């Protein structure tokens, strides 16, 4: 089988998002298996600096392009290893946030026992100690075994090659970039090929077994009914949890035709990423236009691919903005996705958020206040969700939510997303 997937010049990568591995993987499937017909669609719904915790929010709140919303995906590929590796609490990241991502992905089609399939892509090959790199591999192997996930380790393809380079931080032909967390064009091409090979291998193994009349062992309980990864649990405690999950899901799905499928989880939500439609200054302005009542020192800024990326930025101390949200579905939580970084302009920054709910029926109101900091010592920039309960038990249809934000300390801050949702 011979076909080509073009590799553009390195400088093109900086301005051409189609060089990223999800687009390359889509091209590989369609060119190799379907004669260039558009059969497989791979949607990149991740964003720069996104962790498993952010990924779970994207899945829970369905912050997808319209095409993905209309039909649940058949496969969800997790690829948060580089940013998860930079989290200060790795145990919490890999034993709480990543399992949360897996459950959120499997519940995109809650009444389908088999789909979507969840696949782990390990593409973290640095930076840090080699012990750190292998520790991430250990976490992912452990969780893949527990959740019976397909796990693809692209890091093993390249990390020894990278270690063989004589000069630190030089450009490697296999990566197309220097040795940092963010992989280069060569690594994107390699990740696409590695994923494609492993999918193809799984397809052929399954088809071969079927053609030979071999029984393929399957779990007696659908995988999506598994409970959280409980390292202290035993069969005595785990088995009842799984059976209870199955019974609850079966009961829910038996009522599914009677449920209102059009109910959205959020009354208002956006996150800046390449596929949500909020990946340009124009797109971000458009999504905020209907709710932004005032702004001083904040603006939509950034680039789709190169740094700094699209976001809602404060540029002076005391910068403030206000939102007014007319509630269209019962809303219990506010989530702010903001950047944490180690650079000098992030040191000692603090954003204050004040929320007020005006009741439609009584005219009464409830208030709350929250603080978000922008600095951490980890040598990378990541987006972190800050999820809080709305005051007074939340807002009901017809209520009005007022949000006032002011940068109390520092002269720089970035918000990557805002969501008012039911859960």
C-alpha cells in the first residue's frame, strides 16, 4: 500500500493548523482506506494548554462544532499527556481528572453499550527527568488496564531517538522542533501514522478473528458502567457499584424516548479552541456580544495557532468587565477557564469575580464572590477550570445572572472560557 501525506516546510506549521496530527489522521484514513472519499471525520476539539480536567468540561458541556453535536462521535481520543504531566498534583490528575474524562466521553451516548470508544494517545516525551516521562507511562498503563482502553504510546517511538541527540535543545529531524513539551511538525506527522497503524492493526485482528470463527471475549458488563478507579477497593466493593451503575443507566435509557433531548446543559458557554467557532478575535467578540454589558481594559486578542492564542485578555491593573445572562435553562454552576503560567507578568495576579442572581418572580437576589490567581511555578502555561456553585441554589429559567470581574492585582490575565451550566 503506497500513498503520500504531504509534509510542509517547518515555517508553514506556525500558520497552518492542518499540519496537526488530527487532520493528518483524517487524511490517512480517507486516502488509505476510502479512495480519498470523505468518510472519516476527525474533529480537534482540544485547545492550547488544556488538561484532562478541561477536556472533561468540553465533553460534559458539549462545547463541540455543530457537526459533532448532531451525532455522537464513534471514537474519542485522549491526548492531554503533555499538559497533564505539568500538573502539580499528578495523583489527582491521573486518578480523578483522567477517569472523569473517560466517563464523560463514554456518556456522550449513554444508551449505547459500545460507543463511543475511548483511546489513549501518549505523546509526552519530555521535558523533565526520564523518570518523570516513565511515570506518566505508568499512570496511563494502569488506567488503560482498569478501564480496558485502547492505549497507543507514540512517546516510545520517539523518546529514545530524542535521547540519542548529542546537543540538548537542538532541532530533531524526527520531531521537527527542539526538546520541549510542545512537539513540532515531525512529531505531529509521526503521531498520525502511529495512531493509524494501531487502528488498522486492531481492525485487521478483529476481522481475522471473525473470519476464522473465533470468539472474541467481551465483558459481561458494558465498560461505561464501570465505577471510578478505586485503588483501595476490592471485588466486594467494586462489583455492587458496577451493577448499580448498570441498573441506573438501564432505567434512564428506558425513559429516554420520554425525555426532552433538546435540553442543553448550559444556558451560556464558550471555550476558545479551533473547532468551536471561537478561534479568532472576530469569533470571540461575536460570542460575547450578546452578554457583555461593559468592558474597560479587557479585549479579545490572540492568534489561532501561534502564541499568544485567542482569549479574553486583561491589559492593566483594575481592568473590569460585566456580563448579563438571561437564564434559558436551570443553572447551578459557573466555570471560568483561565490561564496559569510562570512568567513574570503572571506573578501575584488575582481576578475577583462577583456574581448576582436577580429572581424573576420575587425580585430578590443572591450574591457570591470568588478569587482566581494566575501564577504557578510549573514551567509551562496551562488553562485551569475554576468551578463554583452559583449563590442561592442557582438560577431558574427567566432569572438574570450578573457577573462583574475586576483584576485586583497585576496587569495581565487571560480567560479562555466561561460557562453557566446545570452541572
